[in-house]
C-alpha cells in the first residue's frame, strides 16, 4: 500500500511540475536557482533583480538514482556482501511561494527517501528580505542589507550544507556522498543574516529539537541552541572569487541540541555499508556522529570553510571541531575538495575530495579515525539534468574501533548517479 501511495504521489508531482512549466517559468525574489545556476550559491544575495508582480507559486522537484558497485570488509569478516545494482530512487517535492514583495515561503517534502518509507514533510521556512507588508518602505535602510528566516527547517551553520545532497537534491553536490561528519539538522529556528560589500554575519537560535514536542519530565534539560557565522565572500574580478567563513553552534542542554550530526532523516548515501550478517546496521552507517548519547550530551561545534574559485578551478575546505561537554569527547574533521569545470559553459567537471575525521567519543577513550577519498566527475546535460560518477574509498583506523564491526573496516568501489533538479 505504501509503495502504491508513493507511486501515485510521484505521478501527481510530475503532473504538477509539467503544468507549472507549461504556464511560465516563475522567477522568485532572493531565491537560489534550482538547477546548475545554483551551484556555488550560498546565502541568497540582496540584489533585488526580480520585480514583484503579485503572488507566485513555483512547483519544483528533485530526482536522484544511484547505481552502486561497492565492496567491503572488516577484521571479523562479518559484513554483508554488497551486490552491484540500483539503489532506491529518491524524490523531493518543492513548493516555493512569493507571498508578497520581499517575502517568500519554502516547503520541501521527501516523496521517496532511504530512511522513511512514507512521504513526509522535511521542513519549511519563510524568508523576509523586505518588510513592506508592515508599511511601504518600513526599515528600508536596514532591510537593504538584512534577511530574516523563520521556520522548521535546516539552519545556516557552516557552508558544507550548501553543497551537500539533501535527499534527492543532489544537483549541487559534485560527488555522491556527503561528508563523514555531516552537519545538517531540521529544527525550529529563527535567524538574521546581514550582508554588506562582501561581508556577512548570521545570528540565530533553534529549540534544539529534531522531533518537536512539549512534554516535560524529570529527565528534561532542554535549552536553546545558538548559532552564528561570520565571513567574507567577494567576486574580486572576472576570474577570481574568494570566500571565507567561520560558524559556531552550541547547546548546553543535556536532553536536546545533540542532533547536528544526526538530523538528516533521509539516510546516508552509501547503502548498506558496514552492515553485518544477522545484526544488520542503520541507514546512517558510513557517517560518523560524534555524539553517541543524544539523551545526555552538551554539544559545541565550530566550522571554518574556505572557498576559492579561479576561472574553472575551485577549492572548498572544511576545518571542524565538535565537543561533548558531558562525555568530554571531541572530534576534528578535515576536508579538501578540488574541482575543475570545463567545456561549453562549464558543463563538465572532474575533481577529488579528501575527508578525515578523528577523535574520542568520551574522556580517556582510544582514538577513532575515519578516512575517505573520492575521485570522479560529472556532466550537466542541461541546466537541470546531470550525471556523475565517482570512486570512493573509506577506511576505519585506530584503536577506538577494536572489538566493533568497524575494526579494520573498509569499503570501496564505484557509484554512478543520475540527477534531475528543477
């Protein structure tokens, strides 16, 4: 029954998308383009280039399908054999509405995801770049540089979440997988972003909860999460763009605020890696969540992201550290990604990514390390259709994995992914 419902929703969604495109190409204000034009777009800018002509509804979507050919092994020879075949396709339904001049709403629904069999709303938010709905020209001088976002959705910690695959929205990601320590969560939040002459600042709060509820008991120690970002992003000339940001997230409550690296309810991209015979595994194996006990943790994390683009060559990096104030554990993540885009209008690209995470889950624990290397390339057949192929090699090292299924663990092989985003 669930499969039939999912199929019906996909058909309905495709029909809506066709109808929307038959009517017109609906441009929205202060909006990240859904296709290739949105690559390397981070925060939406403050250039008011789209005139307001009344309320607009834009129906869009994302589709992704992977062909996976991976092998894996560990010290105990206890991992399942991985076949060579297609994974479950992913699908998103995106609804964006221009509600008023400078006011826009976004809603994303996962129609098909690895971790949930049923379709469900991932999250949504309202974005205000003008306050003319209060009074024409209200705080115009402030809102010229300011953006306000409020909702229950992903919040703006770090820059890696702008390049990651969000379930089926994989058109911005040059590779198939996301990073090992994947900072992404959907929480009730409010944030304010200021941008002026290349400088940017973000300040925001969340309630620290992935699953919303109002129940209070003797074990409840909920506190607000605070996050912020400072940075500089400038197109220095026709050839060179430079961006550098630093982000902070902290929550000192012991019963909430520990979902930053476990908030992607769509599941990890490499299917069934590190699953054992008989016991299986989780839909998130292949990643590392530095917080093992989410019911008794105090999370603080910071992430630094350099981005440099010179003509067709671009570099994106991560330096990230996270700590648990209860367990006194901590992990550091390093990542370096080098991409070269070429061909007519940069439709083709090749590149590589190195990602490593190392640390301790609690005070006095041995070190646990995960290393991953990706190499691959892709082709944007059109602005909204792409294909990519990669080789991935991930290894688990150091004494922290001894006695677990990850001891001397490794998986490697090839993935091919076809993506549509519009």
